[in-house]
């Protein structure tokens, strides 16, 4: 049995804003590694990221024999530490049985390879997203292609914009652990 989630929001904190109802209010902010129970077997976790979008929401689904992880965070030391804390504490030593990535952005798929290798479980994501992720990871360490630079120049990028693009090219693979081979 896993540890109880900490300080879940109460159902009486509901707030409606611009036609949307937020069942736990708009200002919720779970601490990293401290999931909130949303329903029986459904937990919301938030991991921090060092960028303007400073967090990602992840989901932990508990069943009798283990956990399903939905989205994983960037491959960062802090994120791995947060996962380790969850494995040892909240997740009660029960194994991860599957990892689902909703799409191939690095904050969603970043630690999928690490998790699937660690637990010997399957990665579930669409074929198209999987192949696009593998393709973007393959650009890591390569210089930005001339055809891309030409495209951005033609689109009106300044020299400073082009330099920034060159610096960031290949970032994707630096934020994603190697994905498992497809079956």
C-alpha cells in the first residue's frame, strides 16, 4: 500500500473562471514528489523544470500489481531524484508496469526510456510520436542544417535569432533518455 498523498485539495475549493470550472481552484501547486489523490487509484504529480514553463503535470495510476505512469518529465537529475523519492515512498515499492507518453515533447517523454529500462516495462505511445521523437534525438550533437538556416533567414530571422537557433539545435536529445527499441 503506498503512502497517502499529501494535502490534496478539497472538493469545496472549486472555482469557475471564464466559463471553465476548476474543481480544486486555479491556484493549486502540488510540491514535487508529493502527489495529490484525484480519485481512487488516480494521482496527480507535478515535477519542476528549469525553464519558463516551470513544471509538468504527470499522472500515476495505481492498480493491484503496480503503477502506470502517464508522462515522465525532462531527463534531469532533479527529476530522477523526484522519481526515486516516489518509488521508495509514495509508490510503496510497487513496480511501474507501463509508461504512457501522451506525445513526444521532451517534458512528456524525457524519462520514458529510463523508466522502461529500470522496470522492464513497456512504453505506450503512438507510432508517429515515437518515430518523430527518435528522429529528433538523432539530431543531437549535429550542427544546424544549412537548409534550416536558409529557411529561417528567408522567414526574416535576424542574425541574433539565427545564432540562438544554432545554439539550441539538438537540444531535444539532451533532454530525452534513450527510448527503448520498438517491438
